[in-house]
C-alpha cells in the first residue's frame, strides 16, 4: 500500500460514524484511487436509505482528506450495497409475465432511463452474464445510477450472481419494483421462478416478457440500463433492437476460434439491425498461476483484439480467468463489489466507458 493511500485510510478511520465505528472499520470505503494528487473513493452504505442519511459523513470525509499533505483534490460519492428496507411490505405483483406481445406504436424506452446498453455474445459459456453483473456494479460504485435487466429468459443467472432471492413487489399502479443489490436495480424472470423451474415458452411468449420488462417495470431514473442478452442471434436481440431504443451493444468472447466464429455472427446481426457496436471484451484471456505467476493462454491469444481491429471497434478489456470472479458470482457478491485485481479491472472498464461518453 502506498504511503498516500495509507494516510488517507488512517484519516478516514478517525472519522467516527453516528451509529458507531468508522468508514474504514466498517469496510465502507470502495474504489480508492490516488493519481497526481487527485483522490477518488466511494462510500458504500448498507442500503439506499442509509446512503441518503450519510451525506454529512461524505462531506466530512472530503474535508478531512483535503487537509492531508499532497492532496490536490478530492471526489467522493455515496452508493448502496442493497435496498432500503420497506416500511410496509407491498402486495405481490399480479402481472402475468410471458403473455404474447401487445401492439406498440413506437419503440419503447422506459421513462427516466438515459441509455440502454446490451451485453451479448455469439455463444454461451464465455462469461457474458458475469461481465454484465460486474460492469453494472462497477458503474454503480463509480456513482452512476444503474439497472440490470436479465434478458436471458431460458437461463437467468443474475439473481444468483447479484445475491437476490424472493419475488419482486408491485407498486400501487401495478408496476414491478426491481429489487436492488450492490447499488444496482435488477429484474429477471429468475426472480419469479422456483429454483430449478424451467421456462418452456415459444418465441411470442418470450418476446412478450421482454416487452413487459421494458414497459412494466418501475426502473426510475437511471444513467444506464444494462441488458444481459442470451447467447446467439435469436428472438430477444431481434425484439430488443426492433421494439426498444437500444443505444449500443458490447460483445463478449473468449479468444478461441470457435467462440469467435459465433461472435462474428452476433456482430453481423448487430450491423444488420443498425445497432452501434460500442466495443469488444476478451474474457478468459489468460490464466495466471497463483503460486508461480506463470501465464497460460488456455483459450488462445489475441483473437478478440484482432477481431476488434478488423471491424474498427475498441477492445474495451482483456479479463483473465480468475477464481475469485467465479466464487463471487456463485456467492451473490460480484468481484467488482470488493477489492483486488479484478475489481480494479472492472473499475477501469467502467471508467473507460464513462470517459468515452458511452454512459
């Protein structure tokens, strides 16, 4: 740990919270970075209600750090790990998810949602849902208002990855209220199913469900809604592109030739649907032995970077195979919600997208 970072954490540890402990002792400091005297960090509260009450603490923390030697400027944002506890449990929703799509006069864009970004892949198993979840969390930790829509109707995984259980509640006007985890609003068909229950629908039911998730969920004000697509070039991407206002898409692939063959088909579909390609992400790019540091390119090397150059799109990130990433997804706490190499990698990815004006 650098001397500057240690001084900052020591200072924040002296700032006592009204209900006991400090920001450091209660592990509430996230994404602390120091660059050319500019200090940035996130204060993560337990839920959105606590976050609203902690504005005076944020101001005091900024003031405290500004006084440290070598600090030229300080930026701190508040975010929430989970949702505020409702004062009164709302009635269960009576929306019939999965009906056939209804006619619509224009493309759907939920009120209050600034950007809709899809994350897709040509084939399954390349880590698209893992990237979607961790990117959403990284953006939330950077102070963005983020929603995550699990559009993989047949294989929903976001409830497990984000640590969510229980069915969503409904608002007074019968809109689904997306539960919140790690500062991200989440909606998935998986929240409405029993564990292990299969979705056995034909295309029209699937398209109707997607239409409902876009128009009958109370997303509120969001900087970005990330849509975790199913693999392939089927009904969901086609419906999303034709029936919704889709601002762009990010393609995820491993470097191996078989994955790239399918990724190219997904890219071709996006081009045909006139959906802007924001960039490509190479996942599982390398395995680094934790004992000796040896690097092994298990799935090949450079394939996604070459494809990005070929189509003239940015290579947004090269993410290694990582045990902590898998453990985080299985336990419901995405690796981007913690600290370490992978958390920093997703922080850089989120920063690259925000700096480019994508989000």
